[in-house]
């Protein structure tokens, strides 16, 4: 089986593990640098070229799309889909989860608890957000971003206003979000594959940072999910249509709060914390998916 791994960098831990494990389970790994793919529609067909060579038919593709190339990456995945190639995750589920505010809208519609959040371009409403969202500090997030990039903590209204004006001036929309103090710089990452939580860890900042992402210096430890957190992670992936997802949650006084659903989760920290072969679990699901299971 020809299994395509769509990624910008074959030297990344997750990409290397996936490519190596494809071989280990007896299939052919095909590394696909997203920006080296060219898409052609003609004669009622969908063609994909890698550099200058026609790629031909793939059996299945795992899409790992970086935030900086979301639009092009989605076009690539959609092209594979329309050409009849099974792809994980789907273009629609990636689009819904990659837009942070869109994902919060979908989750709220389905009764999943998320942080109180405002999206606005109004300076007046920016100042009102402090009251509406429960007081300072507040969290400011770019609508697209991964690994904690584009996430800022504003300790007072003037700092928030300054940050927002800067990003608005650069043409970026920013969502304003309540800060869940009781989380204390910790979050929970649950990996969901095909409707099941297969691994989970608790991440904690080791540098005084409020962001606990592994890429921001956070440390991950094995965590056994309480049933309500497991149910929340599974439902989050389901309503967003994600077959493989990293669901990030905070522990609040009211229970689990979903802060993000990652459609291209890295798993170096998760494998290290849980000692599970995450790469194999993902790829075994891909094989079943390609075979219609």
C-alpha cells in the first residue's frame, strides 16, 4: 500500500516516526512536501505532480498541514479527496478546527464547554470584554496558530488594547478569551483516533509560562483521563469530523474546558510521556481507513 505523508519537513520527529513506521508495518512510505505538489484539473480528472513527476494514485494520505500554509494545504487535500484518494483528516474538518473561533462556535453549538471568548474589531467592545469575560488577565489568540504561537496574556486593559491594535494594523483578527486561573499553567492533551482516546498526558509549564505546549518548554506526564474528560475529547473530535486529533483541555471548577482541537498533532511528547507507539496506532487506522474499515 502506498501511504503518503503530507508534511513540510521530513526531519521533524513526528514525520520521521511516521515514515519509518510505514515501512515497519509492511507498506510503502511516500514523503510529500506540501509546497512541492502541483495540482491539475483537466479531462474530468484530478492530477497531482510532485516537483515535475506525475504522482499517480496513492492508496491513502495522512495530511499534516502547518498553519502557515493552511490554504494551500487544504487545496492539496481537497484535490486528493476529489480524485478518490482516502485522506485523514478531511479538508472540511481541518478547516473547521484550524480556525480557532470557528471551532469554538461548532463546539458551543454541540454543548461542549469552551472558554468565554469574544471576536471583535471594535475598540469599545475590547474594553467591555474585560467585564464580559470575567476580568483580567485575558488571553489573546490569533485565529490560526499552533504550538502556542500567536497566544498572548494581557495583564491589564491597556496592554490588551495595544496588542489588539498592533495585530489589527497588520490585518490579523484576534480572539479575546477568559483566563482560567485554576488551570495554573497546566493542560491535558488527549489523542483521539477513530473515536477512541488512545493516549493522554498532562502538560505543565516549566518556565513560568502560562502556555504549557511542549514546544514552549512544557513538560508532559502520563495522565489517566477521568471519564468526563475522555467523553469530552471524543465528542470534540466527533463534532469537528476529526479522525485523528489532539484535543487540548483545561481543568476548570466546572469540569473540562476545550481550548483547541489539533488536526495535525505532533506526538513526540506524548510518546515520551506514555511510552505508547502512537505512530503505529495512527498508521494502523490509516490502513483500515484505506480499506474502507
